[in-house]
């Protein structure tokens, strides 16, 4: 009976399809788990995906930021010259087996409804799963208290990660009343919760509380090397730095946000300088996950072909499309000749900058999976530089920025003063995080970069124009229709009017 009840949690979550179903579970009049070993056993089915490549978890997405997410956020950003690539026939071609006309129409015209719905459902599914297990672990009476803290800390970091991503993706940056719905169980017999959007301040308070509690647990008991994945002081501080950094640009901002972002970023980079790749060879080895000392959490997609439609065919050497994808000049021109990332990312094709066929790891030809590093120290360094700048320490900001540039062979910028320092930090983020998950889209959203994305593209024998202004509705993904139908308390993100081809 015990095993049946353990799997009952998972079965109920699979049947649910909206955040209300995942977060507002019925009262617990039966025990799903009875011991800490039960909790660890169920959780291990989820954590296995974070220990072994290509191992799908029992609940939630794999990788944690999926290929479809990565491609959508790249299509919604400003790195590639999509108009030129369409004009040159790079995408819609007889020898392109990775993306059809509908794929490109949806991605390039900000018309992807399926991917936001997948993110919403799967991320809330994991939060509901973790809520249920945390509830059960709160009620355990006979358990090793130190191991219990390690297990709870692990779950809290994961829960905070998913909640943070949902907040980043679906909450408008400057509307306090439009945070995501979020409810954490307390173990009481509570039903009928109204799954309304919380204030953004409330959402961040929940996320930060989970992470601070997990960090306190870590400082008290340390990690279980054979079991824990995200329960790591460096990772937790890295994520806290990200949360405070993003919050500082939102309606939930507080005067101390940059101070906390700076301080947690300092903790995240403490002792890591020696492990940052400083040559092209080392950079590519990290991309291939060949450096076991690199201090970040690695995941990869099952096959490169899942993102080939956006980044180029792994069979380009046989003549398959897409290939030689043109990038925007304003991105390319940010790189000086000493910066080895320029060689890692780009080539010139007919006088235009294009994505290198050997991106991202220098291997060409061959199958290359999409590689993701969570809690990368490079992000913490750039948050640290910005934290110094925003807390009135421009000299430290410039020193940190130039230290980071030295890692990549980029030219030092000792001439910068005032707001030019911040501009250079933002530019450095764009260079460093080229094609990296959701980062450029989130930067466009958070900084409200003064750039209008406008495209007129021809699909299905008709011209379509999309115009994205800084800070407009395109920077808060549409709430899925299934959620709007099932949850009467949810307020939609307005403005989205899907194109029917």
C-alpha cells in the first residue's frame, strides 16, 4: 500500500493541467510517504535527471530549460538577423528537415503559444510535486534531522528556481499586482484556495525565503555528496544574486536589492577565478563538459537536432539547411579582435557576420547537443560588477568588469565613467550569453533596452509585421488558455492575439 500511495502523488499531478490543480491539492487524509527514505526515494526519481545526461525525470521538463524554450527566447530576441536569413532562404528550404514554415512563422512572429503553455504546466507541476513532498517531510517524526535538512533544502532550491522562472517569464516587469499565482502548503487541511496572481513583492518574498532557508540548512549541515544536486552553497548564492538582481529592475524593487545581489554574487564567485576558462581551448572544453572542476551545474539536450532549426544543422557539411545564419551587426561589432568568443561564435559569410558551424564547442561536423550551465560563475561576476555600480562603487565595478574581460581576452576599458560602465556591463552580458537559454530576452525585458524589434516577414504567401517596443506586452508570455478556462481567479496577460495561418 505504501508504494501505491507514493505513486499517487505523481499520478494526480500528471492528471492535473493548470496551476490551480497543481498547487491547490485536496486535503491529505492519507499519507503518501511515511519515512525520510520514502521522501528520498520519490525525490530521487526527479533528481536522477540532474545526475545523468539524457535521464528524464518522473515529473517536469528535461532539460530544465528545454530546447523549445531556448529557441523561442532566441527568436524573440535581437541577436540574429532573421529578415536577412529569410531573404537568403536559410530557413524555409527543401533541405531543412528541422523546422517547417509553421515553426518559423510562430517563432519569428512572436506567435508561439505551445511553448509558454508547456512551461506553465510543467513548471507548476514540479512545484506541486515538491509542495507535496515538503508537506510530508514537515510531518516526519522519526528522521535523521541533518539528512532531513539536506533533503528539504534540496527541494526548496528547486522550488525557488521554478517559481523564479515563472515569475520572470509571465509577470510584467512593472505591474506590481501581476505576479504569478503561487501557494506553498503548510500541511493543514486547506481546500478551496483562490489561485489569484500575487503581488510581485509577495512572490519574491516566497522565493527568497526558500533560498535563504536552504542556505541556512547548508551552513548548518552541509551537503550529501552522493545525493544533493542544487543544495550547494555556491549555487544557492548564485541564484539569490540572480533573484535580487532581477527584482531590482521590477515593480517589487527595494533599495537594498543591489546590495544583496552584490553580496550573494561575491559569495558565488569566491574561490572560482582559477576555474574560469581563459583560452579558446578551455572555453570549448567547458562547453563540451570536459572540465570537471568548472563550478556550475551541467545539463544537455538529447540531441543537437532539437535546436538545429534555430542554430544550424549538424549535417551542414552534407548540404543540409539551415546553415551560415546571419547575426546582427550591432552584436558582432561588440567583440574586439582579441576576444576569443568572437572566433568561438562567428565566421564571415559573403561579407556578413554569421554563426560559426562549429558553435558552441569547436566540433564540426557532428552531432552537438544543446548545453546548459545553471549557476555559472560568469553570471555572478557580471551581477557583481553591476551591484558595485548601483551601490555607488564605480571603481570596484570597473575593476570587476575588466577582470571579467580578461577571462575572455577582451580589451580593457579603463576609460569608462558614469552610466557608460552600466552600458558596458549590459553589452558584456550580451556577448557572454549569446544563445544561452533565456538570458538575452530577459535582459531586453529587465533593462527595457531602447530598441524596437520590428520584422516584416512573408509566410504562407502573406506579409506579416510584428513590432515589439521596449517594455510592451511581448515581455510577459501569454497565460495558457487552459489556465484561463479552469482558473476563474487568474488575470490574463493582455495583448496577445494569435495569428491563424
